[in-house]
């Protein structure tokens, strides 16, 4: 748990200035009422905030009203989502009977997923999306008969309510993960395929509430449509689509083995399918982790295809939920290999575990060192006090850079969010 909290703190963005996408949330703190903020969210969903649900923005308004102009309050939903992601992953590993070594392996892996974990310290709904995806995976991995425990029920309800309210991509992940978990439970011989059993498995009350929330918020925001784009979808993929998709996002925690892991995940289910009956039990435990990895990659591909079809940029941040699911699947697969080897030779099993943890450490520790150094730099207090800026600048900014600079001066000064900043949404930009 201490290691988990350290990983979250490492990426929490303490001391880092906000930028334009975070400013869009911060500026709402300049309004005087929730009704004003809701009106702005509804008017700007399509053209300015591009299909957001607005929930994160509303939370930010309330947090800034409560705590004043500071980045911790602004980014608190993402920070708490990062903690929730790790707790959900621990629940999933426990449900798969994976112990301490697996948890350590997962923490090493997630610490190396720097592009994903960056969003722990950014006031945008990407970390809530990733956390809710891992949360529903954990919840549906627990048999319905064992979901009466408060911790399990809380993970399920928080995951669905968080995801449904925060991001338009969540329904796709929710459905895909629920189907995967039901299939995995059937594949393990724990369930029979029938409509009553499926309804019990998905938790019908939870599904109804979540669906109402998805379409209720969506009808007011992202389901109303958005602008027409004419961007080059590949404009920001400066390292190429394949390298960005694998080494720089989904497999960033172990980039040199990305191709091997994808090939393994694709091959093992096919080998199991074609294997003689006596061999199938040996390979059985390796199949579901491979399917989870492939499912995560397929969902990212689907999202990218949608961006391509709309002539919108294909961006790694669109893959954050899958980038959280892939290390879960890889660690699960490694633990199943460890378990399989243990049946034949404890020495081979121990050697595999040591090699896997060592390999993860080689990839992760340089990232941790770099992030630690960056955090120290961001948290350094100036030796001389900075002048306190005025909450009423002489001239209203005329471009995004000017607005962001003004907001960061407001954060430096502390106190309430300046009312001047709301002019951004009322024609000041």
C-alpha cells in the first residue's frame, strides 16, 4: 500500500502549472453559481470542450469554491481516481488468487506506464475513465455470490457511477469488460450460459442505474453531437502509429517486449483451441489473460478508427483505459505462467518470477528516478517571495497563452478564483 501511494504521489503533478485544457475547468471557478456553470457546460460541450460529459468540470467548480485556487483541488478527482485504480487492481488480483508478488509486479508495471499515470496529475476525465475500466474488471471478476462484501459492492457501484458520469467512452468498455468476465467465468466452468444467469452476473439494478446515467448525461452533452473536423488523424503521431500504440502507450512499462507479448497473446488462445484434449488443461489458465490483452488493444483500435472516421486526431490519451488494462493482463499472464511452472519445478517457477520482476524493474526504475527528480523540481520553493499579482488585470488576455498565464498567477496568489477568468467563456477569448 505504501508503494501504491508513492506511485500515485509521484504522478500527482504537485507544483506543475496548469495548461489550456485544465484552464477550461479552472476558469469555471470564476462563476458565482452552479446554475451558471451548468449553462456554460451545456453551451460549450460541442465547440470548446469536445464531447465531455461536464461532470469533472462541475466537480472542479465545487472544489475550487471550497478550497480556492490551487492545483491540488483542481486535480483532486484524478488523484483519487489513481488511488481507486490501484485498489481495483488489487481486488482483481485477489479475485484471481494472485498474491504479493503479483501486486508488486503490477505496481512496477503501472509505475512504468508514465503516459497513463501522467493523468493522475491532470484535471481531465482520463484517469477516471481508466480507473472505472479497471474497477468494473475487478467487480465482474468476483462471482455474484461473493459480491455481498461491502468493499466489492463499493468497487462495482463507484466504477459504474464514475465511468458513466465522466466519459463517453465508458459504456463501450463497460459492455466489453462485462462480456469478457462472463465469458472467462464460463470458460473456467463457473457459470452456464443463460439469460437469468447473465442478468444475475451483470447485477441488473447496477446496470439499469448506470445505463440511465449514461444516456441522461449524454442527452444533455455529448449525445447532442459535435463539430465537424478536418484534421490529419496522424498529425501528432510523430514516432509513427505502431511505435506510439505499443512502446509509447500500451506497453510502455516493458517496451522492448511489446511485439513478443502481442504475438504471445494472439497465439496462445489459438494453440489452446487446436491442442489435444489432454493438453488443454495445461494451457487453460493462460487463455483468459491473453484475451484480456487482445480485448484492450481492440478497444483502442476501435476508438482510433472512430477518430479517423471523424477526421479527428488519433491521440494516445484516447487509449488510457486500455493502457490500464494491458498491464493488468500482462501481470495476470505472468502469474499464470509462474503458477504453471510451479507444478513442474519450484526452482523454475522462482527463477521466472525473479526474472520477470527484474525485467520490470529495469524498465520502471529509470522512469521513477526521472519522475522523482521532476517532482523535486516542481516542489522547490523560491528563495525570495514572488510578488502577489492583482486579481483585476489591466487588460483582458487575447489568446490562450495569456489566459493560462493569468490563471497560473491566480494559483500563485491563492484565494478564490478570480471572476475575470469567466470572461474566457463569455467572449473574452
